[in-house]
């Protein structure tokens, strides 16, 4: 009975059904937009001279390098991952994060984001390794999302300038895929602010 209840819980969370039903359309989410509380304004560069930075595509482990929205049941087996049956990201999280970081640096700093090193020479390169991007259920009705990544700043002579790990948790407004997408947007916004602040400090020392 206990095993059956757990299986039913997973089916309900993921959007699966134990009975035949009409085909359910796939819901597509994209967290790569600024949440309403974002109030950053472009810096007026004036005489400020920014650095030329190449943002390398974010890398991620194979289980994260998909469009699946993954979750875990901490109250049952926290190391086992599940995915929603009828919900997807618009692109893999690593790609969405890469685009968001480029936009945030462009919008809120005087630095220049280089998209192609064959066109312009970058003075610095930012590498990010995505380590965690999951929804975690503490119970059937309560969950939070977790984002964790490691950032490394390297100059054009391949010398490591600075490195730091970033992580955050955000409670979901609802314990489902929509709630996860909303919470990821808030958590992502907060981490990007922390990342840009760290980047500014690191570049000021070069």
C-alpha cells in the first residue's frame, strides 16, 4: 500500500495519469526573462571604460543538458530524479542561463560582451559550470527550487583571476511545474545579481 501511494504521488506530480485520457499538450516554460521585481537600470558609461568579456556557453552534466524539468522527492529518495511528463523548458537550462547572463551584463554594466572571439579580442573570459537546477519536494504539497553553479574568470593569457560557487533556494508558490518555473525566475534573478557584483569586483582588480 505504501509503495502504491508513493507511485501515485509521483504520477500526480509529474502529470501522468493512471487512466487513459486525451493527449495533453506540452507546456513550455522560459525563465530567461527578468521577473517583475527586477529594477536594474543600464549604467551610464560616460567616461567609464568597460572590459571586453567573452561569456562561454555554460556547461552542465548530461542529466541537466536537456529540456526536461527535473524534480526530486526528498521525503522518499532524494537522490532519484524524476521529470514532468507534460512540461518542458524552451531550451536546456544551461543555454537559457547563458543568454540571461549576457543580457544582464550588457544591461547593467559598462562591460562589452563579445559573442565571437574571431571578430573582437576578449580581455577576459567567463566560464560557468551548472551543477544543480532542480525542484525538490519536502512533501507532496511543498517544494523549493535549487540552483548551483561555479563561475571562473580567466584573462586572455589563460590565467585564473577569480573563481566562486553560487547557490540559492527559492520556495515555489505551487508544488508543480508552473510553480517551479516561477521560483526559478526569482532565484535566477537573485543569482545573476550576485554574479554581476562578483564579476565587477574581480574585474576592478585586473
